C-alpha cells in the first residue's frame, strides 16, 4: 500500500512539473522570454529557431549572429530588437532590448501597450529624464525604461528640455513610444 501511494505521489509531481512550461513572453529582472543577461549574440539563432532573425548590420564572413538583430515571429510580427555590447563580437552579451510585441509582459502585466496609469499602479518611478521630444522613465528595481512622447504631456511641459518632470505631471493615459530593457554588463 505504501509503495502504491508513494508511486502515485511521484507520478503526480512529475505530471504537474511536465505540464508547466516557461512563458516565452515573460519579462523579469534579467530576462526577456528566453533571453538573459548572460546570453551571447551567437546564441540568438538557437533561442529563436522557430522565428525569423534579421541582421541589421550584416558583417561579412561573420561566424554566427553578431551585431544588432530584429526578431520576427513565424507570422512576420515584429517581436524584439536586440542590441549587443559589441557589434563586431559574436561572444558579446546583450545590453539593450526594444520590445514591440504586447505579448511580452512583466509579472505585474506591464507591456508595450500599457499606459502610464499601469506604471503608477504597479511600479515606483526611479527617475525621469527630459529630452527635446521625449521623456524617459526609469523604474525602480527594474531593467525596464520607457520613452513617452512629449506630445502626450501638458502644453507647458513640451518645449523646454530643462524643465524637471515628475511622475505626477505625466497623464494616466500616456502611452509608450518605446518599451526598453537595459542590462548592465555582467561582472
């Protein structure tokens, strides 16, 4: 009886674990789908074997993938723009990722199509930098940074890049021009 019960418990655990698959579109600290901070550019081909990879700056006689690449799914939908630390080195790690597909989400549900209201509800804004036409929002304890077009801000904040903008000045309905992940070089 004990052996049968033990066998049933083990079989159940194996069945449950085999049924769990990693979400290929989850964004976490240090991960974007199958990509991690440690992934080298030459590994992109195998990680996205079922997708289309377009080398933006093809390097003659390059061994493997190197340089900036755009990744499309099998239906031609733009997924990610992946940028390495060193364009000419296939062993270079990824330092920046631009997300184009709304299926890529954080555990808190933030994605490319979210609004600034979603940011304020789930994250702490660490810093906001103002540029000529955009503001860049950096999130505390996150690799994500968001670019918002100044056209979405109140009129008095749009034209002076020196004006200090804080999170309360950005409208809840503001959408993201760019949804980016930035990774520092691994130590």
